[in-house]
């Protein structure tokens, strides 16, 4: 009788241990999923704030578009408006896709392939954004000068101080853009490591 009770107790302990293992694995998986989502939370907040600034700037340009009285200022305004409206929407959409990607759904290989595509798209958009922000610097200055001071930059002689100012702003934007891209790269690489842990 004692042997039967011992076997029964042993079987019961085995079942409890198996249940505990499943529960522990489930908790670890949920924590990994939460960690993955949190990797993109901070950058998502920055992008949303940046999008609001872009939309605000676009609204401002739209309200004063009538002051852009030459074809080249109007062309600059249209290109600037397109960049300020379209780029934030596309970046936020791409960021949302990568943030909401369920790393526990599907096999490791499928997830890795899908994540790599999402990461490449997001980083590619960042590179496009960097190039467009540098272009926009040259578009926004004449627009704001015309709106605020009613002066046409293209008709003004550029003094040395202005060239120095443009150069400083351009170099500053390059450093800021490079820092932002590295941050994106660091976050996406860190998220990829979480996928590696699920292997």
C-alpha cells in the first residue's frame, strides 16, 4: 500500500512540476513580448511629438501660403508641405507595425524574416527622412523668411555671415540626424536580440 501511495504522490508531483514548467515558460514569453514592445515605446513617443510639430508647421505654411507669391516659393511650399505631412505618417505607420509585431506568433525563422523586413523598412525610412530633412532646411528658410519678413531669399545677396549660419545649421542637422539614426539602429538591434533569446 505504501508503494502505491508513493507512486501516486510521485505522479502527482510530476504533474505539478510539468504545470509549473508550463506556467514559468508562459510568464517568460509574456515578459519577453512586453520587453519587445517597450523597446519601441520611447522612440514612438518622440516620433509622435515630432509628427505633431510637423503637422503644426504644415498648418502654419498652409495658412500663410498666399504670401508665397513666386512660382519657386510656391513650389518650395508644396514640396515642404508634402514632406511635413507624408513622412511622419509613413514613419509612424512603420513604427507601429514593428512595435505591434507579435514575436511569439509563428516559428523562429518566420519571425526573424518578418522582423528583418520590418527593421529594414523602418531604418530605410529613417535614411530617407534624414535626406529629406536636409533638403527641407534649404526649402523652409526661404519660406519662413518670406512669411515673416516678406523678403525673397533668392533675390537677396548672401553675405558671409549667412553662409556661415547655413553651414553651422547644416552640420548640426547632420550630427543630430546621425545620432537619431544610431538610436534607431541600437533599438532595433536590441529588439532582434530578444528574438534570438526565443530561439
